[in-house]
């Protein structure tokens, strides 16, 4: 958990509070913070394969590639969910609050 929080701290998502009542709090409003934002900080790209990453170099076989269109649809589905689910949703809150103090 400390490794994840360190990445979130470096990414400007949380701040640490020292002392006996210390912990971590979000620097942004939870309703404005999506699961996708956190995943991008902790995991990097949300793309399932390199060829559909946002900054991917176009492949000369892309228009004929059968799997490209499948991966593109999967990428869109992942982003469609991850970038719209706020950390205030119940399932996201349960995960993120395990060992991390969040503002209520």
C-alpha cells in the first residue's frame, strides 16, 4: 500500500500528514477523481496493447490487422469505465480507503 500511496503522492493526488493521527488525504475532490486517473499514475497506460496507446506510432498494417479493431474496442471499453467511475463510488471507495485516510 505504501508503494501505491508514494506514486499517488508523487503524482499530486494525495498528501501525507505526519504524526500520531497522520495518514494520507486526497488533494483533489473525490468526486472529481476517477479510478482511471489513479490507474494511469500507478500502472501507466490503460491500453491493453501498445498499438492502441494514445501516443502509439501508426502501424503500416493497422488497416488490415484483424486484432487491432478488437484491441481498440477493448481499450475504449476500459477507458469508458475507468475514466467515468469516480472514487466516490462505493466499490472504489472501499478499495481506496483500505489503509488510507480519505476525506468524507
